[in-house]
């Protein structure tokens, strides 16, 4: 079987969030199962081609869009997976992947539309003849549309994975013309969405199968609360919608071998985790190792429950805890967290992306907090548990599928129901009480390290899907 895997970001080459982690790990794992895998990504300005050994292959692709031609140079890296990076500096030679802190790039439809066309042209010109084209999120959702409507490859199965339905790639109606698509696609059964063009909607309609990143989220997005205007469409195509929980690469996330943490450890040497905590407190200026250390790592976005943390910050400063916060995102949130640096003696803040620091935090913390308003899957909780850190999470999406409250049989985390300040603070207080019970706490730390949230099980489910999905689509034009 041959699979073409297309993503706007792939770890370790480019990353803004969990999409990159899965797009990095899943092709590697399915390749190890004997599947020939070709992975495609734009070659951004930020990709270190020298570090990774990414080389040009003297292949050029011309894409005619928006009244002009865009030329892509092709770069390649073979490391089990055959990686192809498509370079056009006008479109992707920018400081950020999708937009500046002030907002998205206004030409993102042309940027990712041209990239999608370029992928299709490469597949055609090089005779790849894939059995499956697997695309991810709105940035590559035009590919199922092109596969079926523009190129007529009706025998090629396409899989669209929705990592976060809140981001859909919505543009003005004249995007149809900029992308050289026919106006016969601009209606409610195809790409039209409230008189605009919706990339993700097109992907849902034209793909052979749609997956999302946890069973609970697959059910949630069928409702108006979580459907972001596409719940009706998803209910229509529910027969081809599957929820497959993401996993993490246990080779990448491993406290026994992680070079970034202070001291390596495993479930049998958890005393070394305490050494990590002591050294982290020293590095950050936090005091009193007897207090439980809570961490938050992630995007500063409404989705992640950041408002709950902000509203609770004074209360958290008065609890017998230490708190470390790492992340960046919306400018207003960035400004707030910059403004509280040094204000509270038990709260450390760093605004920005810092993977080595994040790994130290996972290795040092007693609890990770994820108060998300919604969470399609979430990888942070899996990483935390891999590092023996218990999780305080809101009951939603993938958090519901991976974190089980200690009040339940065989529970191992702290879960709260409503995204409200008092429930969040109550969950933190429950964690503090759990921490005081050293025997139970130590048992749970060991238990979560031995849970299996590896990408291996995710890969096995995708391979089964690849082998069993049918060619039929319910497309009406």
C-alpha cells in the first residue's frame, strides 16, 4: 500500500501545535508496518534544511492560480518516510507559518491552495499512484476536492483528519476564482459557507473518510455547541466519520532518554523526578519543594481555558502550590502574562515557545493543568503522564478519553465538569489534598507512567481504516 500524507506542519521540521507532533509520528509508524509513505509539507523560511539534511532534487512544479504562475522547487529527505518539501519563498518564505501575532496572512487561501495544487502535480508527474491521500486540517482540505473534482482520480481514497474544527479556512467567495475552481462548487452542498468559501467543508464533503482525534470529540462535533457551524454537515456525513485517539511517540517522549531534562528516570527510579523538581525550582526562582508544582504548557487561546487561569490567578497565588506557565498566543493573553512576571513569588511565567524548558517542566511537575473549554484530543496530558505527572483536566473531548478521575474505579487524575472558576479551583484543591497523601500520590505517579498512550495503537487503527474504507462518496454537484 502507498500513502501520501500531507500536512502544513510536521515535527521536527516545523511546529506550532499538536498537529505537527502527530504528522511527525504517524507516517513513521505506518511506514514501519510496511506501508510506503510519502509526506509533504511547505518549505517554510524557518525550516533548517542544513540541520536535517534536506536537499533539492532538481524538480520544479508550476501552479497557475490567481491570474499568474507560482513555481515550487522540490526538496527531499528520506528517513524511512520519503519527505518532500515544496519551496516557494513568495508564499512560504515568511517569519510565521500562518500569520503574525496580529492575525492570519490575508492570502492564506492562495498560499495553501497553491501548495495543494503543487502536491497534486507532483503526484501526477512522478507517477506515485497512491492508494490513500491522507490530509490534515483546513490547510490541506482542498486536496480531496481537487482529487475528485479537478483531477478525476475517483479510485484514490482520501482521508481528512480534523485536528481542531474551530479552524476551518474561511475566505471570501472570490477565493473560488483565485483558486481556479468552478463556480459550480459554490453552493451549500460543496464549498459555500454563508456566502464564503470554506476549505474544511470542502474536505469533509469530498473525502472518502473523515477522522477526528478522539472518540468523544467525534460525538461532540455533531452538536451545535462544538460544531462551529458544520454540525449539520457532519451529521449528514456521520457514516464516514471516525474518532481515532491520537498518541505520542514513546521514542521522542521518554524520561529515560530525554536529553533536555536534568536527570533521567523511569517508573522504578521516580526519586530522580524529585531531583528534576528541585533543579527546576532553583532555575526558575520558585521556592519550597514541599509544595506541589503545577504547570500549564500550551497556546494562550480561549479554547485552552486561559481565561479560567487568568480569572483565578490571584487565588492560585494564595494556595500552597507553585505554578509554572509556558506558552504564547493571542496578543492580549501574551500581554497579561508578561505583566504578571515576578508579581507572585509562587508563579513563574515564560511567554514564548521553548521545547527544552517544556520538557524540564513535564519532568519536574507534580500536576499538569488543562482547563480547556474544548479539546479535540490533547497531547500534553499524554506527555505529562509519560513523565509521571498527574493531570488536572476538564471533562471534554480527548481529555475525557484519556484522563480518569480518582473518584472512579482505577482512576488516576483529577477531572472537573464545567468551565467555571470555582470548579477549576476546586479541582486544584483536590489535587493539593491528593499530593498530601504521599503513598497514594506515589502509586498514581507510577501508574500513569505505565499507561499506554503510544502512537503505535493510533497507527494500527489508521492502517485498519486505510484497508477498509470504501470508494463511495456522497457528492452532489
